[in-house]
């Protein structure tokens, strides 16, 4: 594997830092690593393979100047919209974690366990899907390949780290506020990342509400699932919920398949699937939870598989993954691995 000049854009963020860690842990062939963030981070240094790398301010000319071959972007959609096309026209291949280009026809949207072949049609930008879409599809693809899935209903339980490093701080501050002052004091806490305190709470809105009354996060799951599976007819509906968990997204997923898939068959398919860990013995409390299985883990964990007793060819399951790793940084690095 030839070594590459790699950049992480948004290096100081929750996902950016995980990207640096993942490049190191997977021994990605890095010739040189460049780190970029906003002016706020000027002067900061971050560790990579035992050395301290300075964080530089992102500017238009850096991609050409440093001959960056692969850039992992996680600095939000507005930064991506401006800088990804500049990087691509400078000869850099961008792997973009934001939603900026995910639905563009000439931008592949890739989950390496699901549609690795799609990287081939990139024109300089490859999009990393939404965290909730990634973990759901890694778990569903083996079943889809056995019997097409006609319909998916998903409720998510999403960790605050999905909203960035500041959101983790906000939850921690709120928890301290509650411990020190009780519920009334917590209710007077002025949150900035979420509309209400997230500590001891659940909030049924992630991203903005759209005209159809779904949130943008919910429609990302719908539209991205169709694009990644190349199945515009698959029916998907979702409710996305923020929960007071630091890391690890969980999902309750109902599916309807074209032909009958028994829970036993689903377990067999998933126990042989790449990137999936089956944890399904509910009588002995064997099922994944985000605190135990959504922290610093690479696999997508699946449990509580059972028949959907409300429909004929239905299955229900519980899916947990580390939203910062498989839901973001790891998936992006795996896409980069497909390129080298
Ligand atoms: P900075 O730390 O300098 O603000 P998170 O998702 O955890 O909130 O992190 C967002 C990341 O995106 C951070 O690294 C942040 O840098 C970076 N970022 C935000 N705006 C810009 C920008 N205009 N140019 C470059 N990086 C940006």
C-alpha cells in the first residue's frame, strides 16, 4: 500500500479526534498528516503516532500547497460546502462526514460493508452517511441480501456526542447541576446545544423540523437508506431521539421482508456478517447497551431479535454502535482504505 499525505479537517472536534485515533489504530498508510480547524484552535497540537502535530487554520490553498491526497472532513456542512470542492479541484479526494453532498448524484455515499463498489464513481468527493443510517444498514444488509426488505421503521436513541464536543460538555454540566441543586436548578440551566436540558431527559427532535413534520435527521435515514441500497422503493420511516448518553447510538428497528426470515435465520445471517457482533440471549441479559458496547468499539452490535407479532414477515431488533467510530470516523477511514 502506498503511503498518502492525509488531512483531517475539523481535527479538534469530537469526530476529528476520533479520526486521528482511528488512522493510528488501523495503521493507515500515512506519509504525512496535516490537521486543520478554525482560528479558535490556532496554536493547539494533537498527538499522532507519538508526535505532536500543530493544528493549522483551514485555508483555500492548503490542499495544493501540501499536496494532500486524502482529506477526511468533519467540520460541519457549511465548511464542507465551501472547502470540499476546492480540495477536490486541487486533486485531493475528500471523504466528507457532513450532510453537504450526501444526496448529490455524482457523490457516492458509502458504507464499506454494504456498497463498497460505489467508491469507484467518485469525482473527488465521497460522502460518509449519517451515523444512524450506517449502523442500521450494516446490521440489515445481510438480511436484505437473503430476502429483500420492503419496509423499515426505526426509532433511534442517539448520544449527545453526535452533536459535537460541546454537547458532551453540556450534558456533563447539567448532570453536575442536578446532583448539586436538584430538578428545579436543572430546569433553570440554559442549554445551548439542545432546546431543553438533556440530562435526565429525552428530546424527540434532532436537526430541524421539515415541512412534512419529520426532522431533517429522520429524513436523512429515509433518503440515505434508499441511495446506499440502490432501492428507491424501500419504505422507511423513522423517529430520531436524543438521549442523555455520551457515546453510542441505539436503535429499535422493525423490518418487513419479502419472504419469511425467522429470528433463527436472522441470527445465523448476522453471526457470519462482517462488522457485526451478535449479542442475543435476553434471558441472561445478553444484549448490547451504549455504555458497554458503544464506547471505542468498531462493530455494530445486534440483539433482541424477535418476530414482529403485528405483521406477517416482520422482524424486530436492537442495534447499538459507537456513533463517533463506526457512525463517523471509522467508516470514513474504511472508505479511505478502499481507495488505497
Ligand atoms: P474549532 O475547534 O477550531 O472550532 P464538533 O463537531 O465537535 O463541534 O467539532 C467541529 C470541528 O469543526 C472542530 O474541529 C472545529 O474547529 C471545526 N470547524 C468549525 N468551523 C470551522 C471552519 N470554519 N473552518 C475549519 N474548521 C472548522
